[in-house]
């Protein structure tokens, strides 16, 4: 669950420029002035048109974008942040002069052309050939007409029937590998589990990659119906043991998995990875506090910003069923705090989205109490986004028989970390700590009677 306005996604969009259009391949870098800060923005355009956006100062890389060229007018659209850059290419082809548009704000920005840097090393990403079968699959969600989910089903060698796991992504539009900063954590999980005899289904979120549907209008409750559709579909596949299918959810996925069980989904077990056990509003307040402190905020600064954050969360929760009321209340609070009306209106629009309102108001207590199957909850001790100190105690109350493991040096992505700050995510080569992998895999194998 990431509070940055740059929600890290996972799939690059391919763009086919018109034949007469100029070549814009390269790394286009500029600086965006926001609230007195200068933030680097980079649009990477590969020779085949594949386009992504990086915000290095915020630790965000590989955000999918779509580039288009009309004459010398260039546009980079970024769905994940509901924004776009529009600029004019200089005669020498080295500069794009324009503005970044997001929400109600327009910020001037000049991009200069450079070379696309080589991608970071990610040694754990599985590479073929694999000692198992990987099938491209797709299935519909009967509860959401127009939502067809595409993914990969990995199946161990042999006759089966095999136990299986369904992987559930965290917040933001994610592909089937939950690709974040070139880390493909779900590909690593699938590989580790399938090599031990557990089939794994992972799929692109609705509206992402090869899946259809509208991601932007959905809530976690809607995503739970996607998981239920995956569960029902997987249970009908040859070679899969319907009685031994479990769910593994990361971050927001740890909220969604118990919702599926509460709604009657017949699952054999549940694993949550950095799963919230308190309301989304409480999660956001605590993670903002922990990130401020880790980044060096003074106690006075932390207290003032914390009070403002608490007011915002109350405004959203108190008006969760009324988007207009949320937008109005949030805008008023932020104008009072010193933001411009345009800035406040933009924030109000984002915080009045269906997903944000639902997440802030949702208390997972009832769904966690409804889980009547074995459950493993894994946390990183340096997780600043879903803190174990905040989330472990409620889980002990709601599901006393849950097995809870806190690995002290891991961050929210379950990487070995120094500070736990998001800026580290992309600089760490390890995608998943080996102890985290072994903890989950051995637990699942034991519950699957393998």
C-alpha cells in the first residue's frame, strides 16, 4: 500500500509512432517544481516505442506510460498518476518544452534527451527453461461484466492433482508479476512454489496488461470478486485439487484475501504478506508518521503534519459514501493549511475516488474474524508502510490461531533493508529475502500435505 501519488505499476505500454513522426527514442529528463521541491521526472522511450516513467527522487521506476507524436507535438500519458506531459520537440530533437498536467494542476517542465540507462540487476527473476509448465490463461468475472482477467498458471510436472495458490497484488494497477521497480516478486513466488509441487495462478489486475475492465473505478471489494472468479475458475481446471487451493495476498492483497473467505470463498488456507489489520485511514496515518520520522522530520514537524493527516482521514471516513462531500471537506482543510485552491482541489479529487474512500473507511476486523482456515501472516520489521507494531496486535485478537512471523530486517516488499524507506526499494538487488521465501513455501507445502 503506497501513499506516494506515483502508484507504481508493472507493465510497459507499446507505442507505434506514425511513420512521418520524428524518432523520440531516448531518456527524456526534466525537473518538476512541487510545493517548493524539485523532483526529477524521466520518460524512457525504447526504440520499439515502449515507454515508462521514472521519478528517481521518489524511488519510483518503470511506471507504464503511453507516448504519442503528432508533428512536433509529443504527449506522454501516465494512467497510474492520472497525468500526462505535453510538449513540443525542438528543431534539433534534443528538447521537449511543455508541461505536466495532473488533476487540476499544470506545471511547466522542460525535458532534455539522453540515453536510456541499462536496467538494474534483478538476479532472482526466474529465467526459462523451467522444470514446470507455464500456461497463458484467461477467465471472466461473472460479478463484473466486461472484466476478463489474463494471467499465467504454472503447473508442476506430473499427473496431479496438485494443490494451488492464487497470488493477490497490492495497491495500484499491478501486472501478474507485481512488477515494482523492475522487481517481479510474484514471478519469484510462483517459481519457488511450483518447484515444490504447488500450482500457482497470477494475473494482471483488471484494466492492466492483457486484462480488461476499469481499474480506476474499482475498490478492494471489487477486486475480491476478481479473486473469487479466479478461485472458481481454478477449481475447475484439470490437474488442480479443488480442496487444496489457498490465497497469498501482498499488502492490499492481505485485505482482499479475508474478504474472499468472508464472502464464502472455499479456500484451504490464507497467507498475508504485510497485510493490514486496521482501517486504511489508520494505516495511512501511521505510515506517513513512520516515513516522516525515518526521513528526519523534527518532532514538531511530525506532530503538525500528523494532525493534518488525521483531519484528512476523518474527513474521508466520515463522508465515505459521498464523494462530493469528501472532495469539499478535503479541499477546505488543505486550503486552510496553506495549499492553493488548485492544489487542494486536485488532492480532493484523488481522495474522493471510490478506491480511496473505501480503503480509508474499511475496518478488516470482521473479515479477519471470519477466516476459519489456517493463516500465516508475514511482516517485515522495517516495514514503514504496514507496520508490524500497528498490525500484529489486532490480528492476535481477531484470529488468535494465526501464525505470525516478523522478520526483523525486511521492508514492505520483503527485501533486506537498511531504513525501510521507499527510496531503497529500487536500489536493493534482492527481490525477496530468502528467509521470507522459505518461511512461506514451507508453510504452504505443509498445509498442502506435500
